C-alpha cells in the first residue's frame, strides 16, 4: 500500500493537465509510457537487491557495498536533499489548495496550514512506523477510489453515455493534436512526469522495516506495472480524449481544484460538487505525500549518522524505533515552507518541481547502474542467479532499455535548459518588455539550475569524499553481499507459501 501511495500523488492530480496542454494528448501519453517503462525496471532492480539486503538506506547503501563508498555517500545525501526539498514543495501546495475554501479577501494567514501539517507530522512520526503505515493505507484507499471513479466517468463521458456528447478520438485530431509543439514540447514534459511518478522507489526504503521483505517487497514491485498502466496511462488517455489540449484550464497555474484536470472531467459527467471533492482528495494526497517525505528523509539522516557521515547523535533511536533527533531536524527544515508561502507558493512549487525532477532522474539511473554492478559482483563471488530470493525481470535487457531511456531523458533535459536563452530588449525598452524579459530570465535560470545543478552537486560530493577519505573501487570479489542479509525464519517461510483458494490468490496479484 505504501508503494501505491507513492505512485499516486499531487503530480497526477495537479500537473497532468499541463503535460497535455504542452505536448498534446499523444505527447503526454508517450511521456507517461516512456517514464513508466523506465520506472518498471528501476523497481525490478530495487526489488532484487532490497529483498536480499533490506538495508535502512536501501539502494543508497549499495554503492558502498559493490562500487565505492564515495558513491554511497553522495547518493544518500542527494536522496535526502531530494525529499527534504519535496516537503516544502508539498507544504506550499497545501497552502494553495486550502485557499480554495477561503474568500478572496480573507485575513486567514496562509502559513497556518503548513504549520498545522508540520505539527501533525511530528506527532505521527513520533508515534512510530506503525502509525505511518496505517495512515498511508487509508490515504491510499481514497486515492485509488478516486482514480477508479475517474476512469469510469472517463469511459462514460468519452462514449457519450454521460454529459450528452460523444468525444471519442475527436480531441486527438484537433489543431495541435496529437503531438502539440513537436519534440521540444514533448521533452519539456519529462521532468513534470518524473515528479508525478517520483516516490515509487520508496518500496526499497520501507523494506528495512518490513516484517518479511521476501514476501512484501516482490509483491509491491511486481504490481507496479499494473498500477502504472491502470492509474496513470489510462487516466492520461481519457483526460486527453475528453479535454482539448487548447483548454486554458489545463495549465492551472494557481493549482486550483476548480481547474484541476480531474475536476473538469467530473464536471462534464454532471457530478455536482466535483471541485470540492477533488480539493479534499488533493489535500489528503498532499498530506499523504508529506507523511512519506518525513519518513524517508528521517531514514536517510539515520543512514548518514550510522555511516559516520553526520554526527552520530542524529542516529539516536528511541524504544519505539523512532529516530527522534532526525524527526526534529526534518521538522525544523520543514519550516522553510513558511518562508515559501510569503514569497509565493506557486513560484516556489515550480522551482522545486524542476530540481526534484532532475534529482529523481539521477537517482533512477544510479539504481540501474548499481544493479548492473551488483549482478557482476554476485557472479564473480560464485553465486547463482537462482540463489537470489527475487530475480528481476528480463535482466539484462530490461535494464539496458531502461538505462537508454533514462540517459535520453537526462540529455534532453540538459538540452532543453540551454537552447533558448532570453534576449535583452535593449536600454530603451518599455517596462512591459523589461518585465517579460525578467520573467523569461528567471525561467531560464530555473531551468539551468534544475537540469544541471543536481549533477554538479552530486559530482562535488563524490569527488570531495573520495579525495578526503582516499576511497577506491571495491573489487567484485571483496563486495559485501552478506552483512544485513535477511534470513527468513520458519514462520516467514511458511508465510511465503500460497494460501487460500486459487481465485483469492489471483485477486491478490492485483489488489
């Protein structure tokens, strides 16, 4: 259920419409399919190694086992920064969503909402991992139900059974469709799609606290393909079929529930109160995402402390298994969102999406590369693939395909960030032209920082650690593939066996 919660988030509910407005229904669908294929094999890699070695830092710890300790250092820090930035992004989005229920000239302070969410996050995280998991379970159900209702409405509206108009494929043949703006517009959507998908790899992090990783991790990663196909691909298909790509509401600059893409379809189906319902769903999605963000960030700090990369006191754990110091640090950093509200929630949200999307690209590519190295070390040490508790699908061809897609996405993101620099209008330009220039200049800087910044920081962390500590490439024969390995008990082995009638086992594959 945590994997499901990570798959469906504010990215799908708030930014999916802008991908159609930018690249058309065909371009948006292709972007979600391509990133989805990449992600499927990333999760297969996570599943294979995390089932064998359910380490607290998950894939961030692999580098120190099979490649170079410096690689693990920079990867753990980058993943920690990624989720630390995601929290203010989500909190600033929460302030925007709640404003839907407020009057235009209200005196209600916008920083109250993020502050209340932070306080609740502190209580939830101090309660322990069971409280986190329970909340994610119920939030996931609400999101899944919303997606199912949306797809049913999409079928009815598209076919003309609801709303009184048959759309079919008409919006795929209007001006700009199916691929609006060509290749440039298509690659412009990749980062926002990555943001929408981001968090699915969290399954590997939660594996360390799973009762039986040999059962739970494979089950989570094996259903990712079904969830991606059902929740994302089908939703984007119907959204692009029903709402034309030139509908100004798709852009939704203010991230308003009234202009959220799902709300538009619900309204066409004749559902009154659709905006209020979607606002509730989006807010709970944000709350769920922040809950997950807190969990992952505290566990990354815990891993950094255990490895001696930050002060060991940050790794202190209480009797309930809660890293209390890490929770306190993350809570304090989350208060940055209060500053974000004052400088403009919408502006900050877009800046964070740009940076977070690039770090997500980087992390997924690193996971695939480390999986290649893990398999090589496993083979050199005389182990058979059949000895692995879980074997990734289609290895190595699936990894090669995913790595190729990932490299292309990253290069396209770099290319897009530099091809269209703003032109200075001249000393005698009007104030309107100067304002347009400043706005374009800020977007250009944002694009460069988002596309190139994470890679520069990552390289700096890697080479600085390597220089200071003098680390070297770990030989395949010396790679540690045993410390932290999960050894199932007899009850765990019994739990792994299929139970119940055949029809229930088939249903469990999908539910």
